[in-house]
């Protein structure tokens, strides 16, 4: 799967897609807010449209995510659940983890500290 870099008009969010051991890995870095929501939605929906059953979103370099961005992640997690799939958030940094917890959304995802599903590093399921 080719990497597809996309950035919002103000350059705050950078996205790419790589092939992981279990399926696609969407890498998000920078800041995700309403100004880059279209780019975030496009990259996630691009992976969901292929019938993916295991999607990893690496948020280890994401410094901030607003509620609109978290909503997009929740919608993706719900879509994955409908197809008996899994959406993994990989290593969220403290600010993103805090927003997830404050919104009560952290239970929607499998949160991991490592991309390897067999290493036992699930924080929540």
C-alpha cells in the first residue's frame, strides 16, 4: 500500500499510510483540529473503504486532537466494530489520551504501546 501524505491547509496535521503486519497503519502527526478534519476523514475513510478488519492509527506523534477529530476516530471504531474488526490507537501521548478519557471515548479503541498485537501491551480494549 503506497504512503499518502496529506496536510491541512495550515500544515498542522500530517498523515501517511503504511502497510503493517496486521493491516494498514495510518500515521498522524502534528495537531488534529477542525481545520484539517477533511484530511483526517479522507485518510481514515480511504482505509475503511477497502473492507479492512484491522486498522492501526499511530498517534504517537499527534500532539493535540480536538473533539471533532476524536469524533472521526470514534466513527471509524464503530465502523470497524460493525464488520467485526478492530481499530487500534498506537501510543497516544498524554494530551490526546486525556481528551479521549475526558470524552469517555477511550473505551472505544484498543490502545496499545507497541504495534505488535502479540506482545501483550493492550492498555484498554
